[in-house]
C-alpha cells in the first residue's frame, strides 16, 4: 500500500495556504484587498487537480479517476479526513505551546510542523517500523525504525502468548473453515462484491457426538468490490452462536492478556470483541486506502495478527 499520495495532498495543500497569506501581517491576517471567495475557488480547482495526480501516483486509472466513481469518492474522503486531522493537530500543538502544557518527553509537542497527532510525515512506499520483542500482554506504540518517532498515537503492537496463533489456526482447521478458505481462494473464488453463507460448521469444542445435540454455526464470506484490486476474501462469524464460540477460541489462546495490555496502554477500562473473522488473500495489485473507524478517539480499533504466510512471500 502506498501512503505517499495521501500525504502529498496534505502537504501541498498546506503549502498553498501559506503562500496565500504571504502578503498579510505578522499575525497571519490577510491583506486589505484579500478576496476570500476567489482564493477558495482557486483552492478548490487546485485541489481537484492535486487529488487526481495523487490517485494516478497511487496506481488508479481509467474510470477510477472520474469524480463520480466509488474509488474517487473514497480516496477524496480519506484524504480530506487526513488533512482535517493534520490541521487539528497543528492547532492543538499551537495551543499547547501557548499554554505551556507540553510534556518534556514529547519532542513533537508544541511543534506546529509536526501536525500532531501524527508525529512524522513519511513519504516512502514501505516505511519500516521498530519491532522489538514484547512480553505477552504488553502493548507498545509503533515507532519508525530510522529515528524512533511515533507513527500514530493510536497505532500499537501487542505481545502475544506463544499459543495464541496455533490455537486460532487449529480452531479454523478443526472446524473445517481452513479447507474452505483455501478452496475459495484457489478453486472457487467469489466474484468481486459477492457473498456466501455456510451453516454446516460444528465447534471443535463441543463434547458430544450426537447429531441431535450438535449446534450448527453460521459463517459468511465476502469479497470486496473490484476497486480493491485483489482476491481478498473475508470470513466472518454470522450468528450469535458462532461469535460466542469464537470468543472461546480467543480465550483459549490467551487473548484476555492482550485485552488487558491494550486497556492499560490506552486507558480503557472496558473492552469487548465486536466481531471476529479471518482475512485470506493471495494476490493484491495495489492497496485500497480506507478507514474503518473515524472520530472514535482510540475507543475502537482493529486487531490484526498473521496466522499463516508462505515463506518468502511479499507484503500482499
């Protein structure tokens, strides 16, 4: 996934705003003859061209570049949301600087150029993060490898119990889901935007062999739209019984310690698992930039962990 186009849009737009105020006074007030509407019209025009250039740089082409396409609207929404957060971060940094509330442990606090809460702007295609070994249940904010600066206030790594991944994989295998995932990726994939339901699953944790007492669990599989440019399939619990049983698998894998670590790091007293599933993919032409959670203040998040990946595989 390329992060540069989104950041390019934010930086370029900010540069134009600074240039527009160049004729004002030291306090940043515009000159007397400043035509606000003309400036906004010009900014709107330039933004459209900049957005199109950013999408081309990200690998979009053809119909995706049309203003009424899903790809264009999704990318524009993500870019504007990112720009809004960056500007709010600058405003907060200025406020902290004026009020003298900066922490001496935070080198970005009070620095408008940092655009908090994102501490650093990175333009590389794949930036490397520090990946220190973490004890099970310990959560640590993700930092860049080259200088140790924070990637984002709400991005963290968590140490896992040794038996966590083997437990989840065995759960999928014993239930028969693992075989279905491989079959659908290699032999019987869904069409983009398609979905299917399976209700023949039985929990490997059930102790009875009596068919009359076995409970059936329902899972669904979805494949995202063509704009994702991949063969990704999502396999999710689709009823209350399957969800509750998946919580048993997480508990057996020691996930309680993971939740405790996350809660301690982010100051969250109560946590619950909203949904559970597996993501399977073998090929991805390009990443699709999107946001699952917005304006939640770190109160909701995705927890992702690799279950299986072939040796020497690329970053699909």
